[in-house]
């Protein structure tokens, strides 16, 4: 995996090429993985790749010795580098050395003789290129073969000239710069290829995005059509549903009408049958009645009237029957119509179901089209990201450079801070070692005290057994009253010894408690001092450590520690109570348990307070400063309790009342800071669970005290009534009453004990989660916990009030001698609260606590506690920031001071310059005054000015004439050079075969030529600086354009102006008529041309040279014109 690097192009197992973007481990799987960017978004790999480094391009290497340059094979023959993204392959770049060779002439003998090269490297290049191209161009071999001897002779001659050697050195330097420029051009070409590749990618993405956009437009139109059809179908479905509802209503009404009609028909039929039966009966009766009657008797009896009524009724029945038949036919027709409509309704329901299916299909298609639309939007976003990627990379590079500079400055600052921290760490380690030694000594003392306390407890247990035995013996002795005087003395002596031992044991217990309190207070003080030291060391601010919020924080921690010490001591005292002495110790235990409850509440509240301080933001820290005085009051109450325990003068009822008032003070403090404390639900949950457990322990202890009282009365009730003049009617009434109440009291006590055990289990579970930096989420949340806490607090306070009242009433039944005087109050009514409906809810509380335990036991119902930075850490960061800012301000101040000092010095210097200029001005004014005093007539001065202007006009005319003469001379020299080179005989081949030896005699170089060469050298340096400055701003096209422009200028101007300084005696080799016209051209390399020129001068050029020697301004003008020609 180490063989792969970021930015490397690799090939995957699926034959896909990609760019490595990440090498290392990932959080979803083990091992090392590769992150590869593929050219397309379709398909990903599994990280396996086979690295194939790109082939190195062929470059020309420069020899360090005198060996010629060797060129590599053409770039087209080498294997191209595989592209990481599908893009058009860039055309291979031709070597710039070959480009330079192609411009230089290589086949002209005349140009070889007249332009003797002074650079061995360039000659070698041209020779090598000639050899390389000989196979492809055999016709030019003879002309190129003549280069070697001419080059050697030219080099032999020019090596004698020191100026030429200097120019050779400069040209080699230029070649080195040219090689650097070529490397830079390679990098630029690579950057251009990358740019073209990214442009290709962007174009492809734009094409894809265009296609996706077109598809999305089509899908949108299709979606609109489907939405329109969906709306139409929805409206049709609503109409059909309305029609269906109307048909169903009509069907139901018709069915109801048919039922009513059938019922009426049956009723009428039954009535008709009854009437028929009555009619038959009446007819039979009438027949029997009128059988033996005459007509007169029948009329008298109303026979005919009845007969007529009977006929009328018969007709009515027939009519009714016909109407009933017609109504039945109508109802049957209506039923058939309703059945037909029911068939239509079924058909409509089927159509509705088919339309619903079609609607569901359309919804699915709409969702699919929406997903495609979202995918198209994502592609558009990807295209936008790719277009901004290059700019982001550039910004990242600039940002990383700035970060590097910042990190370097931070590293220097960190080194200084590290040295300072090392010194502080050494001091703290020394102090920590001393504290560790002190803590080890305290631990050893605590172990010794624990051993001593265990021995004392064992001795106390034995002493109690002895006291019980002696009390029994004394009781026996008092009952028998038959002890002798010796026995009485013996018993009294032993009792006195036991009492003395009891006093010594009590004194040793008090001393052990004092030592324990002292050691715990020392430990708390040591921890507080250590933490104060760490805060002071971290913040490096004494004012912050002495601030009110920090004091309140340490006061809260001190309250937590002291409350814990007091609670442990009182719990030990409660366990040591025997409860065999009667009702007085029961009342003391009740007060002791109440004090323990208040201490637990104080401990939980103060823990919640200082825990909130440790994670409070620095701006909220001053809110805790106002609680310092209230916390000091609470701390004083705890100190009084510790002092009372040390002196063994503690009064449990008074101490419990004091702690109750102190708890109310702390409750007020917590209520005023509720807005800050609510941000820490884990502390509130733990505090409420602790309070619930404390209230249940207090309630259970109250039950235990009342149970002890009832057990005492049940066990000793008969003995107490034996010698008492009681108002109780029977001797066993008190014992029976106490036994009866105790039986009713036992279920409530067991229920309270069960609830207490559940609360303690919940407390352990919550503390275990807190140890793992978790807190539970229970059903009902904090509101349910607050409600349960309020209920238990009210129940515990009310039960304590009833228990104290019962103890007071029962204790008042005994006189000072311990004689029972009887009771007027019923024990059942005295303890009525303990089986009231309020305590029946303890069962629900137990169930709720069990549910909370189950929920808290599941980690899924827990959340992690977010531990923020402490205020002192924030203060330390703020102090560090201020210190860095002060250091920066100091640096800026020093720089400003230095600038101010430099400004003052420059001001002093300018002041001196001003004074000097003032003196010069005064001197010039004096001269002016002298000149003005000497000038007597203004007209003379005006005439002189006119004469000077006239002379200036004359001089300008002369200058113009001289310039025209110079131009004519230059044209004449050009024409003369052309005339000399015009006759070209056909014996060029013989001259090529037999090289002409150059004259060895050297002439003296004129001073004007030296001035011209110096000016040209100065111009060469200036040109190099200019080209080097703007080489980064030019691309290859500009360079090619400049080369073409220079080539055109050389074709236009010719080479005669560069060789105007040749000697007349030099042999002139005519141009070959067979040579191509491009052979007489050469690239823009003016220093080479000048250094290869001979120093001979023609007589016809003496006028121009004399002008150059005499007038320096004319030399500059000629140099500028010469530079323009070259450029």
C-alpha cells in the first residue's frame, strides 16, 4: 500500500483508470484502502489497483563536457501516457532544440564562412542534426560535410580574442537559462494538457447535463399530463361516489317502503280474514235468527238494513283487495328497479376499483419521474462542483501557504510555552510528591484508626453485654432484697467499674470521631488547595481564583464533603444505638435520621451546584458569585455540627432543626439558579433520585421507631400495669392493644421497606450510569420524578409528625421513676395515619420505581453526558489569547518604534538636506541679485535670447542634414554590400571542397567599435532581463509569433547590416545558385552574429564611424535603430 501515492494514476481490476485521491484506513472497515476518482459515475471498484506509472517523455539531455548534445527519439515513437479521464490525447510536443535548429541555416557554405559560430555546443547540435537527417535528405550531405573544418578554423581564431571568450561564457549562461525555460515550458505544456483535459470533461458533463435537462423537461411535461389525467379521474371518482351514495340511499328507502308495505298488506289480510270470519258468523247467525221469521219481522228486526250494510262492506273489501294488489305490483316493479340499480352500483364499484388501480400506477410513475428529476438535479450540481474545483484548489494552495506561515510562528511560540510549562510541571511534580507523601501518611493514620475503632466497637459490644447482665442481676437483687452487705458492695463496685469503662469507651469513641473529622477536613483542605493551585497554574490569574464564583464553587464542594462526613458519622451513631433502653433512644434515633435526611439533601444540592459550575460557560460564571454568602451560611451550620460531634455535645432535635433551615436556604439558592441548572438534566436526575431515596430511608426509620414503640408496649404492657393505679379496666388491655396495632402496622412497614429498597436500587443504577458518563431517560421524565419526590417528602414529614406525637404521648404516660400511669388515647387512633389512604399509594410508587429501574437498565434509554470545558480552561484560553495578542502588540509596537526611529532619522536627514538646499537657494538668490544688478538693460537680454533661438534653429537644421547624410551612408553601404554579393560564379562547389584559409593578421579594433560592442552588451543584458520577466506571461503561440516576426524581419532586412564591418581583403565566396532561399536566414541571436563578424572596416564607412567616435548621442541613436531592426 505504501507504493501508492495521492495523485498517482492507477488501473483497477476492471480495467478502469483513475486518479488516487486517498490512501489509508476508513471507519467502516479494517485495513488500508485506496480512494480512486473514476472518469465516470457508473460503477465503483473495491480498492484493488495495479499501479502503472506513466511513461517518461523523451527529453534532450545536456552534456557537461565538450561532447555534443544527443537528442532522444522523436516523441511520436514513445508510448503515450495513459489518460486518467477519457479525453483527446494531446499531440506530442516537438523538442524546442529541433525548433531552434530548423531556423538556423545548415547547408549554405557562404553563411558558414561568413558566420563562423563561436559556440561549440550549438555547432555540435547542428552537426548532430545533420547526421540524423542525412538518411532522409541525402542531397544536402556534401554541403553539411564542410561545416567541421570551417567551424574548427573559426573556433581557432576566435579563441584568441578575450572578448569573444567572454561572450561565449555569456552565451553558455544563456543556454542554461534556455534549458530552464524549456523545463518551464514543459511544465506549462503539462498544465495546458491538464486544462484541456478538464475542459473536455466539463464539455462532456455539459452535454450530459443538457441531455438530462431535456429529459427532465420532457418528464415534467409528461408529469403535468399525468397530473391532469389524475385530476380528471379524481373528479370522475367523486361523481361516481356521489351517484353510488344516492343509489344506495334510494335502495335503502325502497327496501324500507317495501317492508312497510308488506307489513301493512299482512295486517290488512289478517283484518280481512277476521272480517270474513265475522261475516260468516253473522250470516250464519242471521240465517238461524231469520229462518222462521216473516218479512215484517225481518224489517222490524233490521234485516234488510244489515243486509245492505253487509253488501257495502263486501264491495269495500273487494275494492281494498284490488288496491292492495295494485300496490303490490307497484312495489314489485320498484324492487326490480332497485335490483337493476344495485347491479349498476356493482358495475360502478368495479369501475371505481379499476380507476383506483390506475391512479396508483400513475402515482408510482409520478414518483419514478420525480426520482429521475432529482437525479438530474444532482448531475447539474456535480457539474457545477467540477467547474469550481480548479479555483478551489488554487485557493487551498494559497490558504495552505498562509497556514504554513502561521504554523511556523505558532511553533516558535509553542516552543517558548513548552519551556515555560516544563518549568511549571517540575514545580508541580515536586509539590505533588509532597502531597502524595502527606496523603500516604494520612492513609496510614486512617488505617490505624480503623483498627482502633474496630477494637473499641468489639469492646463496646462486650461492655453492653456486661451492662445487660448487671442490670438483670440488679433487678433480681431488688426483687429478692435478700442481698448481704458484701454482695451489695461487690455489685456496686462492679457497677462502678463498668460505668468507668463506659466513660472511657465513650471518650475513646469521641476521640476517634474527632480524629476522623480532623483527617477528613485535612483531606478536603488538601484537595481544595490542590485544585486551587491547578486552577491558578492553568489560568495564571490570582484575581480569577479569588473571584466570588470560584469561592462559591469551592464552598459548594466543601459543603458536599462536610455533609458526607457528617452523614457517615451520624449513620454510624444510628447503627450503634441499641434501642433497648426504652422510648428515649427511639426519639433520639428519629431526630438522628431526620438530620441524616437533611444532610443527604444538602449533599445532593451542593453537588448539583458545583457540577453546574464546572461546565458553565465563562459569561454565565458571574451568576454563581451571588450564592457565595448563602453557601457560607450553610457551611457554618455544618461546621457547628462537626464541632458538636467533636465535643460530644450534639443535640439531635436541635441539630435536625438547624439542618432543616439550612436545607431551605440551599433550596432557595437552587431555585434562583434554576435557569442555569436546567441545562444539566443528568445532575437534576441524580439529585432527585438521591432525595427520593433519602425520604424513603427517613420514612422507613420512622416506621422502625414506631414499630419499636409498639413492640415495647406489647412486650412490657402487663408488667407496667402490675403496680400502677391505671384507669385501664383490665391489666392486659395495653398489651393486647399494642399487639393488635402492631399486627395492622406490619403490612405498611413492609410496603415502605420494599419501596425503600427499590429506591436504593434505582440510585445504584443511576450512579453506575453516571460513572460511565451516562444518564437515564425514564417514563414521565423529570416531571414524574419531581412529583414522586414531592409526594414522598410530604408523606415523610407527615409520618415524622405523627411518630413524634405518638412518642410524646406514650412517653408522657410514664413518670420520672419510669412508672406507667396509663393512657387516655387509643393507640389505633393515635397511629391512624400509618394505615390511611395516603400510604396506600406507596405501592404505586414502588411499581413506578421498578419501571424506572428497568428503563434505566437499558442502554438504549440512556444518553451520553456532554462534558464541556471548565470555566478556568476557558479563562486560560482567554488569558493565552490575551498574552498572544499582547506579544503581537509588543512586536507591532517594536516595529512601530523602529519605524518611528527610522522616520526620525530620515526627517533629520531631510532637514539637513533642506537646510543645504536653503543655503543653495540663498546662494543662487545672491547670484541672481548679482546677475540682475549687472544686467543693465532688458532689451539686450531679449536680443541675446532671440540670437540663441536663431542659433538653435540653425543647429536643428544641421542635425537634420547630418541625420539625412547618415541615412544616405547606410543606404550606400547596403547597396555596396549587395553589389559585392551580386556576382556569384559557379565554382561554389570547389570552394566548398577546398576551404579558404582566413588571414591570420589581426587589425586593431577602433574605439567606436568598442563603444558599439559595449552598448550591444548592455542591450543584451537588458533584453535578457525583459525576456526573463515576461516569459511566464507568454505562451507558445506568442513565442512562435515572435519567431515568425523575427524571421520576416531578417528576410526583409537581410544580413548585410550585420556584416558591414567586414574587411575588404576577406575572400568573398559567392552564393550557390542551387541553394534554397531560406538558407540565408538565421534566428534572432544578435550577440552570435556580432561576435562572429570580422573587425575589418571599409573606407567608405569612415564617415559614419568618425561620427560615432565623436558624438556619443549619435551612437545611442544608431544603437536604438539597430535594436529596432533586431526586434
